[in-house]
C-alpha cells in the first residue's frame, strides 16, 4: 500500500504564490511518475503537472510558465511551486503517484495512487 499526504493549500490573493508538497510512504518498490491533478467545482479532474523519476516535467497549458514541479526521489516527495496564481486556479489539488508496490509481501505491479486532496482558493 501507498499513502500520499498533501500539504500547503490555502487561501491566496490573485498574483500570489503557494507551494504544495506531497509525501509518499508505504510498501514502495519504485515510483515512476509523481504529479498533481486538480478538480474545480462542477468540472472534471485535470492534469496540472507530472514529473518522472528522471526529472522530466510536463505541464498543462493553463499553468505553463507559472508552476514548477520538483521531486526528491530519495525522500519520495513531490512539490508544486505555484506563482502568479489566478482565480481560475481555485480547485482541490490531488497528489498522484504511479509506481510499483508490494502487498502482503508480494509484488503488486504498476498502480496509480491518489492523495486526499488539498484546497487551493485564489480570491481577492
């Protein structure tokens, strides 16, 4: 099993900054991809940014140039630095991990895991 715990959400004014952090723990063999998704009220969950174990990053067009994703492979953490925040960025942000785990001592294979979500509100 893998547990993902997010932190860093909150209320910020337009143009402000926030940093989200996620820590993965549990029976982890390896993590291929870490990232962030978000879901605004009444909308589908969408990709924000991902980063591979080789530190190759991908960003949604809506956040390109404003957000920066980073990871620490040794600590199994991923951060999302969010700058120049807009009201449109308001959403619940979810940490995402794709990796290999074990269950009851046996390899489980490649699976996706999600955090509980953290609220980000951008408003004046």
